[in-house]
């Protein structure tokens, strides 16, 4: 007999037995073992067909398929379909119990994730409407945030980003003015509570906390232990691995960077789920830098990995990234050291083509070309012969 969920009995989110049963599925999802996770989520949907939790988790699974390369749109349709289904089921829960905190949680969470995808796709109006819907349902969870740390997750993100976004993106200020003002410090404090005490939202909170420290707050030392925990707990998650590699790189932990980067490239070579050109770009750049600048100086390996980085950049057209610009700069410098001025000039030209005019790499390229005004290669297909 199917377990039809009765909102008057308890909140399924807080059911400890279900959490125990769901541990394998949730961990498998974050470790990119999607076949295992999907089988477990399907079982949950069979057992609780009227509850939004299983379909929300299935939507979250699609979200994690998007994460390694946020520009890949092949999973968008399935992601949105699962979130929409979760919204429909949550609205039915709310119809039966207007004060259902759990229904409000799923409505806020599903609309929030939809808004996140819309913002990544540049659909700012859709993102704003999704955000408004999320916020409207979040109000009920805010009034009862002592019930469970799960319900704090959306509140924490709102508190932080409602202050951070308008301070850093002026063009979004008119949209953000439609929302109430949050509290950044309170948001970080709430995220910490979710990261330590929640079940379903714990890993998401840990990731957001790591990203906030690494990017928005410019405190990579605080992000590093969180990134290390995520990468070691879920070693086959390419997003966690490359984030950990980036934090180690920023902190000068060369041995860890090398180990994680080699592991990423090995998994990419074996075509493991989620390992693609973006992760390859990170890993190959770090290895190129290590072999060129660290205690393991090895010019041949440096060139090998920098060339590989260019190939990964070419695969997903990542020509506007710092990894591409600094890879070209390093290869320009190596070519100059090898007295191959013609090749160095071509790398300099490529930098000027893609890097901003005020970028340090552009400045270095301009200076190099001034020193070598006569060297150039006008033969057609130069870069094609190099394999870029």
C-alpha cells in the first residue's frame, strides 16, 4: 500500500527513518553516482507520490548534472519539469494546510532553484518572478525557523544575497529594491547552522558557505577546510574537486593542487560523469603552472599541460577566462625562452584578441610585441597547424 502523506501527522522532511533510508541516495547524487541516486529517488516517489520531496530531489539531481558546465543546457528541461512538479505537489499540501511550513519550504526551494537557473541563463525577469515566489513562501518558514535547520537554508541565502547583490551589481538594484533588505552577517551565521545540523540541505549550505568565503568575502583560508571536506567526502564530484584545487592553488598548497589536478584529468580521460572541459581547464592550468613555476620546474611538462589547457578552452569556447589568458602568457614566455620569437608573438596576438585592454596579460603582450616589431607570421592557418 502506498504511503499517502498526511500533512496533519508530521513533516516528512524531519522523518529520521526516511533520512536514514535516503542517506545513500543523497550521498550518491553528490558523488555523481546518478544511477544509484535515481533508483532510490524513484522508490521514494513510489512510496510518497503525493509529497514534493522525491520530485524535488530528482530535480536537484538534474541541477547537479548542470553544475560542472553551467553553460550546458541539455538538462534544463528535465530540471524545470521536476521543480514544477514539486511546486504543484507542494501547493496541494498548502491547500490542505495553509500553515504547512513544509509546503512553504518546497515552494520556496523549488522557485529559488528555478530562479538560480534563470539568472544563469540571463533571464532576469523570470529570475525575479521566481525569486518573488520563493520569498513569499519563505516568510512562513522564517516565522518557524526553530523547527528544523532545513527551513533556515533559504532564509540564510536571502539574508546574505539580498544585501550582497545590489552592492555588487548596480544594474540589479531596481529589481532588488522590490525585496525586503536582509542581513549578511546573520545569513552567514544561519548557513553555518544549516551546514552543521541539516540533512537534505547540509551539503548545499556547505557549498554556498565555501563559495561565499572564496568569492564574495575574499577569505579563501576560511573556504579551504569546507572545500577539502566536500572534495574528500564526495571524491567523484568534479565541481567539488576543482573548487578544492582552486582553494589549494590560492593558498600555495602545491602538493594538494597537483594531486587533485592529476586525479581530475585521470577521471576526465576515463569519461566519468561530470568530468568535462571546464574541470580539465582548471586542472591542466594548475599543473602547467606547477611545472613552470614551483619546485617541480619542468619546461616540457609545463608546455604539455598549458597546451592541454588551450585545448580544453577551445572545446567549450572559454576564451574570455583568465585561465585562457594566463595560459597564453605562460606559453608566450616559454616560447621566448626557447628563442622562438615568431611563436611567442602569435601567443601575444592571441592574448590581445581575447583579453581586456587593461588586463595584465594584454599589457605584457603589448610590451613583448613592441620589443619584436618585425617578427610575425602571416601564413594562413597558423593556429590550426598548432592544433588550437
